């Protein structure tokens, strides 16, 4: 046991030493060990379920909160606060309810606001000009992704070929009894593990790049060309 003086209160406090003496005293146990472990496991499960949002730090309460199509996306037009479910399937200003600082007393049913938003999205996003721009952007993204995948594939093939050369040299040295055999075997195993890992990565990449992309039918005539899509 160590002692120190608290600089704020001036009182002497005790601290456990570097090697505290721990003695089991089963006769002093209040809760049986199996019950203690069961409670600890249960608390860990609950803490995982009721986690916190990494961006806001607020409890998520996943077991109680309902998620809707527009949850967290609606803002009050008067104060800019969040719109939340106030009554049965009706959105209202949460700032007005919590703080009373907003004059917006209007509410709207969830079905109405979702219907209006979806109708607006359909009318705006599916306009011919927007469709053309969307298809062009998708083609550009696919082309960029394909080039990146091809570049990565070539780099992996080059790295595997270099490892093959090193492995062959080590095998020749072991066969000719040149150098420390134990060290050579150790390095040989490392290079073989590296080659195996790169081969798995290359196989995964190769299997994914050959899958054709299927553009959904957005009402715009399109034709497939060279693994990509273009407007016709």
C-alpha cells in the first residue's frame, strides 16, 4: 500500500502498490460466480444493443426507435429544427415541442409527406435531361473503376512474379547448400505466405471485374458496349 497527499485537499490518501496482494475469500462472496457471469454477459449484450451514435454521441435506443423513410431528413421551414413524429404518424417541429421557441404549429401525416417527396423525386430525377446526365455519370464511374481495377490487377501480377523469382532463388540456394539453411527456410515460408495472400487478392479481384453491370430501365434507350453502357 502506498500513500500520498492530495494537493487540493491536503488529505492523505492510500493507493494500491505495484503488486497488490489478492486473496480469494469464498466465504465472503455475496453473489455466486455463475450468477455474476450471467449478469455480466447480459449487461454486455444490452450495452451493444443500446449503443451510441458516433456522430452525435446520443443513445440510439434501437430496440424502441422506429425508423421511417424520411427519418432525420425533414427540417422545419420556420426554425430549421428537425421534424419528428409528434403523434400517430404525424410529423411536427421537434423544437416547438421541446423548447417552445418555434411558431410552426403545422403538422402533416407521414403518408402525405412521403408521397409528396417521392412524387417530386420521380418527376425531377426521371426527366430526360437528368436521365442523360445520370447515365453519363454512371458510365464515367464505371470506366474509372475498371481502370483502377486493371491497374491493381497488373500490380498484383507483377508482385507475384517478383516473389516467384525470389522463391526460385531460395530453392536453388537450399538445394545447393548455400547459406544458412534454417534462415533460408524461414524466409522461404514468408515469401510463400506473401505469394498466397496476393494470389487470393488477385483471384478475388479477377472474379469481380468480369461481372457485367446491368443498368436499370429508366425509360431511356441504352445499348451495351465494351462492358459499359452508353446512350443510343
